[in-house]
């Protein structure tokens, strides 16, 4: 189980993934070795993923992830996005083309918690309707490494970089 210090540590790491252990220990008022041991425990438990910024939401108790497509009144779009930013269960928001106007990823502890979040979304001025799809299993977590690998391979085939 996570205690308050663990949650504060995770929050600091999410806010600034480049934080050094010494900075974290100072910010949180704990010994450097204690901070290091807690970070290692969070990695071993699977809560903190390899990147040091991504968290396993299911381990944190958020077992339900949903993708919500929202149709909005276009003149209210900015207000809708501002209101979505205030909902703590909304993880990300994208303006989209095609069906709907806004897409967001929402985390919930269970379906009742999700229903509560969806009702909050529907109460936002300018939201016309939503369509929700539940994620059943994450097969590939958010990643950028393959893009960087491709970029590096492409750069290797170009002329060498002569900048200092």
C-alpha cells in the first residue's frame, strides 16, 4: 500500500521526471537513502514504470480506463477544454477530426466512479453528447522509443552532423 509520502514522491516525479534523488529527499524532507529506497520499491512494485514518469493506474486503484469522444457546440470548445482540465479523472484531451470534436482518456476506480465522471462531463456547458469506449487491456503502453529508434536510423543514413 502507498502511504502519503509515496504519493508525494510519485507526484514530484510526475511533475519533474528529471528530479534527482537529492532534490526529492530535500523537497520531501527525508534522507537521501530513504528516498532512493522508496523509488526502487515503487519500480519493483510496478507502480512506477521504466520511464520514471508513467504510472500503472491499475496498481494505484484506477482499474477502469475509458476513451470518451465528446461532441461540443463549437463556440463553447475553449470552455469545454478548460472545464475538462479541472476534472481530476481526465488524463488527456485532444481536439479531433471525424466523429466528435474532442477525445479524452479518463481513469476511474470502478464503473460507478466512471459514471460519475461522465456525468460531470455531460454537465459542462457546450457538451452535446458523449460516446464512451472502455479499455479492456493495455497491450502496448504509451511509448516513444520506436519513433526515436526510427529517427536515429534515418539520421545514420544522412550525412554526419558537423555541429559542435
